[in-house]
C-alpha cells in the first residue's frame, strides 16, 4: 500500500523509528565526551581554586572569632591641612570602560567615600558620570587624581601646562576641585619627542611644586602630594622653601614589597603613605592570598585573606587602594579589622623575611639612563 508523501509509516512493535535507532558509540564521540568532561572538571577546579584564594572556601581548624568581636581600624587620617582622608579607597586603575561606573556606584552604596583615579586610566568621564548619578554630596566625597588630567603625567610637569590638564580632569569628573592631586612620577619628559628626558626638571621638581601650591591657593586643589618618590627624592623636593608640604606619597606597598624603611621614615617625617597594588600586582594576587600566615589569620579571625591584607595595611598606618570591579569584592574590601598584635607582628615579620620584589618600575620601558628608584 502506498502512503502519501507527507506521512511516514507507523512502526510495528518489532520496528524502531529510524530517528530512534541507536548508533554505535564510536571513537570520535568517545573522545568528544572525554574532552568535554576534562574541560568541565578544569572549570570546576579553577572556580574552586579562585574561591579558596579569596577566602570563600578554606579549611580552618580550631576556634574562629566572630567579626563582631573584632575592633575596627581608623576610618580616616588627618592631613596637615586638617582635612580627613578616608583610610580605604576604591582604586580604579585597570578598570575598563563599561565596568568602572558600576564599580564606583557599588562602592558608594557600600559606604566608600574615597575614589582614587587618574586621567591616564582613560575612565575619568565614566567615573564622573557615576558620581553624578549617586546621591552622595560632593562634600562627603574624597577624589584623588593624578597624571595628565588626573594624575600629573611626566610630559606635563612644566608649570605652564599643569592648570589646563587639571581643568580637563575637573570637567570629566564633574567637580570644581580635587581633594588630592599628585605628581605621579619623579621624572619629567619634554613635550616634544618620545620620552625625551627633561633633566633639569627631573633634578629639581620645585617649579612644578610651586605651580601646584598656586592651584591650592586658587581653590582647585585642597591637598597636594607625590607618588613613587623614594626617600632621597622626597628630601630633594622638601629641601626647598615649600609653602605646602607633601600630604601623601602614593607608592607600591604589599606583602612582597612592604618597604619598611620608607614606612618608618615617612612616619618620622609626618608623610602619609598610600598603598597601591596592596594585594600584589595582578599577577601576584592569588599568591598573596595564599600566603600561609595570611590564610591562618583569616581562619582564626573569620575574615577573608583579602581583608587580612587590607587590614594589615591600615594597621601599618597607610591608606590602602584595593581595586576591584566585582561587587562582592568591592564591598568586602571596605571592611577592615584590627589584627591581634601577635598576628600583625607575624604578618609583618613574614613580609620582611624575603627579598623585596617591586613589580611597578617603568625605568627600562622609558629607556631612562638610571633606575627611578635608585638610592632607596
């Protein structure tokens, strides 16, 4: 019997539809299944390792303290001007466009009041938009900036160039003043050419500093500071008759590069340090969070390894600039606790027990005839 073309015969009990007939497993399909299983297991392992490194999953032994039992650390430091700078800031270095705005909004909602950025990061306009969309009054915010328009960059050390680039930063951030403005590096380049060293201005940054002092008097900047200056370079600057002393020196500080001598000298000379890359550079974060002493303290206190390290920085007497665009980490990084003295000392000793390893050093990349950190 012939069936119309649009129908197929209904199978009898001893027949199986063609679409349901079992195909031989085959070597090719077996390989695909094995590779898929391996990929799934690798992804699961990577996620677990990340969770463990961040402190979300740790095997802890012994009694653990409740966070409510831990003392809180100072939320602000007082600068020579009398202004109070928040001790923990959201750093937006390496935060990409399209994500930094949400990170800033999350931070402000969580309680951050200090945002540390820079023109050269390329995200000031997005930061400014996020600030404008928040309900936090300007007088409750602390905005730190550096380079070209946000952080005094090396080609803009000439006194006549500083105000115009500052104005550009102010426009992007949507404010008429900055709470803190920094000379990013103690190196000046000429505006013409590619990284042509301005030897005179590098040797003597006092003209640059005088212009910053003028902008303080104009009300465009409330406090001025430096970044990546070692002791010798600080003393070179402050040997001049300064109207305003540097309020802050922002430098690389972390477990691998704790700089105890600079910290001690700065405290003795009333210069506040700010720690960038406080968990280590992007290539060191996982290693930092996995340090045995850090994990032991985290287990004991019931906090995460990241909170241990950030708390350590504040307890050392420095401002700390953790960077993240992940909401849960942004919130986590704000909550710091006083480490028991024996735990603080244990971490301090562990950080000092290995050779210091600096990650951020552009001397070779800039083809300088010297190391910018020489004489430390």
